[in-house]
């Protein structure tokens, strides 16, 4: 059906714009261009939506326009383009000014009063050319360059700009001041560390991108070669987390986490709010032991918010206040449970991996012994977290939730299938492998004649992850349980790079001898006694981890503490364990740890909610945590013992055959810290040895 022509007196139009061909045979009826304002002489019709009674074509109203069917073809409804783009009357530049551009005769005619008088606005509905992207008018290159500073300021918050200035100023000052003539590169490494620390604390750049600075700057500062620095970014700890992350992704893909959570909720019911909060806390606590704490939070939050939305729809108006408190309690329970559960295992949170990757302790910390040390601390923190949440948010709430939504969600999962079973078994294999690696796999009495002492947790993690790509999926025929495309889309590569940046800083501390300089300056801090030292470190790190991410805190603090231990010949784990665990006591602010950020992003709770529970929990966790760290460190790692031989690195100390008494323990040999003078070293009691001999 050919549309009637609104005005036979109209000249043929051939306007072509970025929206496509405007009209080709005149101005047919049927497309009111909503929102267009012409610069017309006074007296022109103001209402550009008026439709001519002579327009006889059939119309079908769409979103933002009218769709016609004529001899040109079917045209989908299109949003009305601006008049200046259609007609070429004016063009807005990036600076906000409007300048006239070249107009065609047809465009000039359309802007006249004659056009408005003789023809209402009726044009063909023409589909824009989708092959040509609509580009904003960016202005000339010179204008773009002039706007660079303004655009940069608009891109960054004030805190980021302050962090950038502070980092650069600190960097330049350290470069210009030599700390000690005996350590010529120490000031260069300190400058790099301060720059990276400021960028991490104020999040000037994304944390993983900031982690690349050591690789870029250390070779130019002649601290270490690029080839050496690059190897720090991908070691056995990164492979350990890589394998664990793959299993995490598979758990999420088959919805195993949902089945576990729904089963628990169906078992205990949803009628008692405190019990629901406890269930979410314990589910996140358990999942974050074997998945990363961030992954556990991301898995549970959508399910929790769905349950809360369902409860909100069914709640009476009088329940509104109770429901908000309950909502805050559930989300905080997930975040705090994930943080507490992550303490228990080496793969639970990145700071645990950072301490395991330090050159001084490589091989001394494994998954099994870490679990023995950290599980009681982790459980204590979870109990304290629930207690605080209950008394602050849940006590006194009278609220009955509808269990139908939980049952409906469980029914939607369908019956337990082979994919879920296979992933659960692979997760179990990985878990058991971590536990038996030291006592079984690395035990020559059991594995003889094979020597498997070189097998570590990275091999166990990646070995279990390999099975995911061999076992076929029953829900997706022709595919394995996990495809590489799924894996690379969901792998948190930034976490691995961030951990690598911390390892590079630690390596730079050693190669620049900054460790010795800092160790000498902070040596007096270890004289306060081990319990006092433990409480002091936990308190300091707890405060620091609230203003920056816990992984960045670990990357900054742990290399410094390792240098102090090497200089004072103090058992390194006596300093490193309290600081590492305290990195997970991040309860007060959203930026402190990824689980907090994830629940805060739901916009269902405020910073005030975090502070109400977090300040109390931070205090009690610091006190009780210090006591348990003190006790479990002695029981599992023997941190009260003299400086161990495995921590004596060749560039820092020598193990010498000198008997003596250290901390009340009689020894036949001990560590002797190198002093920088050839042939001379210093024992823990300050005695200097010349021409020392190894045992």
C-alpha cells in the first residue's frame, strides 16, 4: 500500500544522514518525528506531532515512532533522531558550542514556514543503517587534546588524585635521598614500594594494574633484571590458586552451591530469622574454605537477595523495619562468613597465598599444616561474627518467611545429576589431596622407591582441575564438565597478577638489600615478647586492612616483616602468621575485602551498618584472635623455637656449628646473620663470628 503524499508541492527530497535515507520520493505520511524542534520563523506550528488528515496509510504504533508498510518494505520502529542530525542545520561540538554546518536546499526548505503551512511532518519510517556505527561528534584533534586534562579530572575521584600526587612525591623524594651508603639500591626499592603502596591504598589504578609497576620500574632502577622480575608473577602459589579457581568455576556452573544452600535451608526451615542468618553464615563459611572467599560470596549473594525479595513481597507493612534489619544481617553474615572461612585454608584468601610464596618460607607452609593452625582461629572468628550480628541486628526480630520460595528454587534445580556428583567428587579429591600430601605423598617410607617429595599443593590443585576437562557433561552433551571458554571468562586473572606483584616486591626487597636496612631499623620491635608482639601486629594490620584491600596489605606488610625476622634472627612465622591472619579481620568497611564489596554493591546496606557490627567484631576478633594465634603458632609451627634452618637464605645468613642456648633451648648449631663484611656474621645474641664454618 503506497502512502499518500502529504503535499504534492514538496520538492523531491534526497537527504542522507547518519540515521540513513530520510526520504527518497517526497515526504510520505506516517512518521511523526517526536522530539524534533526546528528553528522556524515566528508563527510556525509549535506542535510538530500534528498529523495531516490527508495521511491515509495504516500505522502501527511502536516504541518512539510509527512503523509503515509501503512499497519500500517493512520498517521497524525507530527512535526519532535529532533535527540537527537529520537536516544538517546545526552541529554540537564536544565543547558544548553549536555551529552551523553546510545545509542542503531541501533542509533549508524544511525549515521554512511554507513547509510547515503546506505539509505536516510526515515522513517515511526508514530503518537506519545498522552497519555504520553512530559516532559522537568529538571535535577536532586539537580540541580533544585541550580537553585531556579536564577529561582526566572527570575520570578520577579526589582521593585517587591525592593518592597519585602522594605516590609520585614520595617516589621522587626517596630517589633523591640515599638511605645508607652500604645499600645503594635500597632507596630505589623503597621509592617503588611507596609508589605502589599509595596507588594500592587510594586505588589510583585497578589493583592488578598497579601490581605491574614493580616489573616496569625495578629493571630501570637496576634492582633486578626483567627476566628475574617476571618470574615472580607466576610461581607455584599462582598455580595453586589457578587450579582451585577452576574447580570453583565448575561448582558454580553445575549449581552445586545452590543445592547445598537450599538443602540446608529446607532442613532447618526459614521460620526463625536467627537460624536463617546462621545458615547463610555457615554456608558461606564452608564454601569459602574450598573456594576463594570472593567466589563464595558471589555465589551466595544472588540467591540470598532473591529470598529477601520474596520475603519483602509477602511481608506486611508493620514488618518493614524488621525486614530491613534481617536483610542487613543476612548479607553481613555472608560477607563475614566468607572472610572467616577463608582463613582456614591456604586457598581460601589471597593473603594466605602471599605468605606461602615468600622466599623465606617457601616449602615451610603447606595446606595440611595451615589448616591445623588456622581452623580453630577461623571457627572462633565465625562464632564471634554470628554473635555480634545477632545482638546488633537480629535480636527481637519477629518475622516469618515463606518457605515456598525456597522449595520452588530447589524444585527448579531438578534432581541431583551426574554433573553435580562429578564436580563434588573432584572437589573432594582436591581437598583430600591437600590434607594427605605432606604425610602420605611426600613420605618416602610410603611412596618408596618413588621420590615424591617434590610434589606440592600446586600439583594437587591442578591435577584435580584437569579432571574437569576429561569428564563429559550429561547436561551439555558433547562438552566436558568445564570448557576452556567458560574457564577463561570467569577466572579472576587480576587476583593472580596482584599476588605476583606482591611476590615481585618481596624479591626486590631482597635483591636491593632493603630487607637488611629495614630489619636493622625495626629490630627493637621484637623485644616486647611474643604475645605482646602478636597483639601489636594484629592490631596494626587490622587497622591498615580497612583502608586498603587485604591482599594489598599483605603484599606491603609481609615482606617488611620477613626482613625484620631475617635481621633479628627471630622465627619468621612468629611475625608473619599474626599479620597474615589479621589481613582477614576486615569487617568495618566495604573496601577492606572483596566479600564486603560484593554485599555492599547490592545497595541493601550502608556503611553505617558495616560500622555498627564491624567495630565491635574488629575489637573482639583482635583480642581473641591474638590469643589463638599465639597458642596455635606454637603448637603447629613451633614459633617459640630458635630461627629455623629452612629460613636461613644464603644471601642473608649462614647455618654455623656453634652450640648455645636460644630462648631456653639448647642447640648444637644455629643461624648467623651476614653483616655485609666478608667472612663475618652475627649470632642472635650479638656475638660476631669470623671465618665461620658450616656444620
